C-alpha cells in the first residue's frame, strides 16, 4: 500500500512538471496494480479511487479538461477492477496454501513421528531433511518402538521421490508398527515387510505406474547391551564407542531390499557402555563437496560420542551441510540411539494375543 502511494505521488509530481496540456495521468493505473501484490481487495479499490481523483485534479490543473482525459480515466478505472480481482485471487490462493501446509504437517506427523527422548530403556534423537524443496517428508522413513521383545527401530529409504515414495514409506512404516509387536523374530518382520512392499509394487504396476518400487531398510532390536540387526540392502548401522571409535555393523549375509525378495539373516552385536548406535540413509553418503568428494560418514560419526544425543546429531548435520555447502541432493535421515545405564537387560515377553 505504501509503495503504491509513493508511485501515485511521484507520477503526480512528474505530471505537474510537464508543460501545459501534456498529461501522463494514465500511468496512475500502476498504483492499484502495485497495491494488488500485497493488499486486500478493498485497499486496492481505494487506491484506484485515489488514482482517479488524482487524475481528475491533474486534468484541471494542466488545462486539458475531463473530455480530453476521459480515455485515461477509463484506463485507470478498468485497471482498478482488474487489480482488485487479482488481489482476490491471490488471497484465495494464499489461504489454500496455508490449508495445504497444515495438511502436510499432519501427514508428516502421521508418517514420520518424532520419537520421545526416551523409548523404553534407550535414549533416542532423530533428524530428517527432505530433498524436495518446501517438503517436510519424502522417501526416507524411520520409527522406534518399545515392544515386548525389546526396543525395535527401523530406518528405510524408498527408491525415488515425490508422492509415490511418500505413499510407500507410509505403507512400510505402518507394517513395521504392527508387525514388531507380534513377530518375535526380527528377520520375520523383514520378510513380512518385503511382502507388503511387493504387493504395493504389483498394485502400482497394474495402475500403469512406471518403475520398480523397493525400499532399502535396516531393522534393529536392542535388548540390554545386545543389538540384533536384520539388514535388507541398507547401509550398515555404525556403532560409536565412548572414545569416538566407529565400527560398521555389516551383515554376515547380504539381503535384497524390501520389495525385491528380502530374506535377511539376523546378526547380534554387543553395545558397550557409553556407546551410541547411528542409523542413517544413503543421502548422507552421496553428498559431495565442490571437488566431487563424497562425505565420509564413518570419520564424521566419531564426533557423536560427545555431548547430548541432540547436540551430537546437530553437529553431524552441520558437518554434512558444510561438506556439501548446503547442496544435499537426496533425502537425509539420521537416528542415534544410546542404551541408558539405569535399565537392566530385558528378556522378551510372550507376544500379546
């Protein structure tokens, strides 16, 4: 509104400085158009009325009269109508965007729920950054739950981006949330998730969706100081010792991803006191610096031994963005887990019936 007022005043002064009967009052139509970019329709209309009044005053001041200025006045009036309409359309679109943003936030909370700082006998922190501009959720997904068999966590990476990846991520997480409370064997959870993913891929193919749908994922079960891992074609978790030493928990037998016939074995590892477990997606591994070098996550993960879980994860994210100069091109998800000292080793209970 202030910009349009300044424009009208400037044009009026320019018109007054011109020789007698030379009139540029038609240019006053820019006033309502400038106002339409940020003002409500009523304010735009009032700006147009002000422009018309100013044009009439200029017509009398330079001696041209209303008859000679009729066309210019008509241009200003028509421009005001168009600008007012444009303002109405803009406001409706802004309201729609606010509503869509609200829906997106609800969807994010349903698909990827930030865990509590403590889940069962472990502390946990997570972070997620979507590669899609303006998006808060994408093809990476994670969950951690306290189950009758111990604390179980999952992190996955859906092939591709966009709505198809989001739908598949929601399906896999929903399956994990249900299965991990009833399946005592972590490998069986992985095989059931593979069936879910395969069925989804068959359905999307029947609808004409191109491309092969699959998910790389890793399932983790923590019982006291033991970590059980079932890896389905996903980057291996990293175990960070209290002194900053890093160990990759590689699978003894490699499995295909979910949706491609995943049949994971389970591997058991010890989790020493003070150590932390990092689950991640390959967006961090694929980040390059200006010279094309990949991010060395294993080296950078050594810093996770210091500070609180959230501080350690924030530091890792800062290192990643510094390496890639903020140009990370794929979704990046991290989950860091630490077994708490005040919990004894837990034996699995019988599954609920």
